C-alpha cells in the first residue's frame, strides 16, 4: 500500500499535467508563450516541477491571490521530493 501512495505522489501530477496538455494544448502553450521555447519549459515543468507547472497553467494569467496557489504548487513539489 505504501508503494501505491508513493507512485501516486510521483506520477499523479505528471499524469494530470500530461492529460491536461493533450486536452488543452493551446492553453498550456499560452501559459508558457513568454519563454523562448514554450514546449521545452512545459516539458521541464512536467519532469522537474509538476505541481508548480500544473498550478501555473491552471491559474494563468497570474493576478493577485493566484500567487498563493502557485506557492502551494511549489510547496507540494518540495514536499514530494523530500
């Protein structure tokens, strides 16, 4: 059971972000369009910081209280790597 939860924490946000990217690629590309290679930034987010990338795409564009949600994504990434 512990291995199941570990796999869910590791693959859950990555799978969710990948499915969201396949369903709404325009929204994901719009979120990362300010970078030189938006697909590379999205892929790096998928690999290294999936919670942050998923949260960034869901709340894009960032306004006011949205930074708190992005902070939760960063904390979730840090917690999943510890």
